[in-house]
């Protein structure tokens, strides 16, 4: 709601908007709530993903190298999602 009010105010060319830190926090929360995916998919470490797929870590790296499996790197660590690998690709 605050987001819509702020947008309406900013549409006016000569508007002066005074925003408190509480308003900014609420604004950011609203923006983040709009951006969230409805279902976030879990990320698995290479060990966890290899166990789930019943393959070795070497097989995971081979799949990555050949383009069968996509990896996600966060903070220098590698993770995998279930949707990154489909049986159609094997």
C-alpha cells in the first residue's frame, strides 16, 4: 500500500516527498514480498545431490562439464537444484 502511495506522489512533477526510515523499511519489505518466487526450490550440496541421484560426485562434475547439469555458485560454494537435471537430458 505504501509503495502505491509513493509511486502516485512521485508521478507529480513538483512533489516533495518526506520519507522516514520506517517508511523506507516498509517500502523495502513490500518490494521484496513482490519479488519472491511463490515456491523456492531447495539447494543441495554436491554430496547431498549425489546421494539423492544415487551417483558419485565425479559423475556430477562430468555432467556439469558436458552441460547436462547446471550448477549454482553462491559465495564460492557449489549447489544443485532438482530441476537442474532432468531424466530427458540423460
